[in-house]
């Protein structure tokens, strides 16, 4: 089977899964975005997914993303989401290509992204503010990334006060070994609390290949799917 036929088939199957999850959750189909995660896969796969109608893509490492973005040959530009852990010293590079960053989890990173985006806007190397999601830690382990629930509202305030960042919502990855339903229920609760003070922060980035149905049940607006669409990665 050609790679195009292979990707068309897995995309169809996935869109079917998302549609079924929306139906059982009683949610409109348009309320959930399927974000293909193309890390470890070549720019040619992005080109194929573009031909199949996809216009937004997720990457998790700055250098790999920058190289891939330079290599894609889509007729129109696409939107890139940075979903992986981000060091402050990569903020400037990411502000050069990302439309959305899902993994913002510290005040230092907020300041670095804001200043990089402000500079990029002034230099004309980007045209729009940078949309951000705050990554929440659901197990309180700072080693795995994410802001603690206790520090979430202060970080949201900080983003709201920046010049060039827009607070879109929250993102989380369930802790290893955790029950995803409990994790996503907890996340949904944090999201509804955030919405009281930040009504524009409607995005909830949650759910991957293995658990997207559960995430949609608990309000996900964006499922980030790699393996179920592109296949098994060489390393993780
Ligand atoms: C790789 C990755 C995904 C996709 O995971 P799959 O299980 O392959 O669908 C989702 N979110 C983040 C943050 C990732 O790094």
C-alpha cells in the first residue's frame, strides 16, 4: 500500500473514532480538533496529510520541528503547534514558527515567549500573537512538566497581562500508570474553574492515540494523535 493510501485509511479510522466519541459524549463534532503529531516522521508525511485536508500539526522538539517546517512543500502554509517540553532558551526559535504552544508551565517560560514574540512581531517575522495553553501537572511531579494546580491561576494571570501572548486554555498528559478517566475528570474541573476568571480560555488539549475517547468525554477540544495515525515511532 502507498503511504498516501495508508495515511488516508488511518485518518479515516481516527476521524471515525473522534466522531463516535463526540456522539457518545453528546457533543458537536466540530467541538473537537484532531491534531496530527508528526514527530519522528518526515516532512513528506506532512505533505500527504495536507493533501488529505489537514492544516494544523503538532511537534514536540524544537530542532526537529524547525528542520521539518523548512522541508514541507504544502501549497499554503500550515499551522504548527509546539506540544513538547520547552526550555526557555528555545523560546525565541519557537516564536519563529509556532502558532500555538501547548506546554507552557512556568513564569520564566511565559516571559521568554512573550519577549520573543514581541520582538518577532516588531521585526515582521511573525504576524500574529502567540497562542498558549498552560500545561497542568496532574500528579504534582515537577520533573514531568506542568504547572501545579495550586500555581495555575497565578500563571494564567501572568499570561493575560503579557503584550503578545493569548491564553487559549489548558493541556495535560495523564501521569504514567494513572487512570486516565480520573486524570481527565480532574483536568476538566481545573478547566471549569479557570473559565470563571478567563472565559476566553476555552481550549482543552487532552487525549492521545490510546485514550482520546475518555478525553473527549471529559471535554477535550483537541486530541493530539501520533501513533494511531502515523504508526509506531522508532523511539519515544
Ligand atoms: C507524542 C505526543 C503525543 C502523541 O502520542 P501518541 O500516543 O503517539 O498518539 C501527544 N502529546 C504529546 C505531548 C506528545 O509528545
